[in-house]
């Protein structure tokens, strides 16, 4: 098989315990894996797809004894017939996994189009894309997927986010009391969350200046001299390092905020273990929802 998965891979990807999978095979002949010379089970991508659909139906209340009697076509029909907000999210998770594992951009776009008929972009990002990428990170740590899978699917999500931003940029700026500057500090390259913050800013009717990744404080100093009422918004994922965060923020305050009305709003994983003293110039934000409330 060109793509073969161990029973542990199926457990990680589908959320069904290996012990349960073995029971379903023995009792209901649900899957028919190939065997290596040492009797190790190997599963095809089709078996993985079937198990994802079976786990979806089980979570929806169907009995495995009933599901096991259905053909693959009937299983697919049952899956597609169950429609609610939560089942749409659950099914989208499974479809995104298959799009990722098959490196199928068309399947990704089909899945997104189905979601967009029910949810707006913000809900898709927060309730599907963010938890999905978190799960992909866990699958990567267990070697159930590799870095090429992760880069492929995150690249497609980034494309959708940029397309959404392009549409938002056509809107008129209606709130002019402040302008948001979106940037990542030096050596920080993880820009997906920053792009989403940019989309929130634009949706709320503010002007944004999107600078992107790897921006030095000295570069920002030049911009700060050109305009008033700037809110610099950033997302610290890997940079600055935890031990350097307080020094970075203090340096930013002295160079950018001193003798001005500029502010720094910061989010990110690197802030979780850092206690940043309260100040009027700096706001630490712990979630996208909190950012939304603050900007309203």
C-alpha cells in the first residue's frame, strides 16, 4: 500500500481506541487490514476514511452492530444526512483530515464551501480551523502525520484567510479614532494568528496597516513618527523568548509609546508564563474573543 497506517495511527486520527478497533474487526468484520510478515496490521487510506465515518455515526448515537451491516455507500449517505451545527463541525474535521492526508486541495475547498453555507468566516476559523490545527499538531507529535501534511493544510487555511481579508479591504473605513498596525517581532514567522487579528480589525471598520513577520522595533519607530493614535498588535508564538519578553515590552514602551498616544496589544503562547505589569500603554490579551471585546 502506498499509504499505510498502523492501528495506533488510526487510534490517533479517528479517536477510536486500538482495543475497540480490534473488537470491531473480530466481531463485526468492520475492517480488513493487511498484515506484515510479523503479523502487524496495516490499514489503507480507505479503511481510515471508513473508520472516521463510523466514529462519526457512533458519536451521533448509532449502534456499531447496525453500522457494520451497512455498505460503504450507505455509511456515506447516513453521514451526509445528519445535519446540525455540531455535526457539520464534526464532519468537517473528518473531511479536513482526509483532505490533508490525501494532499487534496479540491477536497479542502469542497469542505470549506459546505461550511461557509452554514457559518460565517469567523466561526469557521475559531470553531473549526483553530482546533483542527491544534489537533494536527498533536498528530504530528505522535508521528501519525508528518510536517508536509501540516504545512499543506495550514497553507490552504492561510489562503482562505488572505482571500477573506482581501474582501474586507474593499470596505470603507468607518472608525477613525485609531489605526491598527499588525506585525510580528524579529525572527517571529508564525503569521496565521496575526492575519486573523487583521481580519477582526477590518471587520470592525478600522484601518489596518499590515506589516507581517520579522519586524524590528527600530522599523516600527519610523512608522510611529508618521501617524498618531496607533495600536500596534502582535502575536508572540516563539519570539521574543519567554525570558526576553519583559525586556522587549519595556524597550517597545520607551521607543514607541513614550511621549505619544500609541499602544501595544500583545497575544500569544509566549505570554502564558510571563507576568506583565499593568500599564496604560500595553494590553495583554488571552484569546481572540478577548481581542474582539477590546476592539468593540
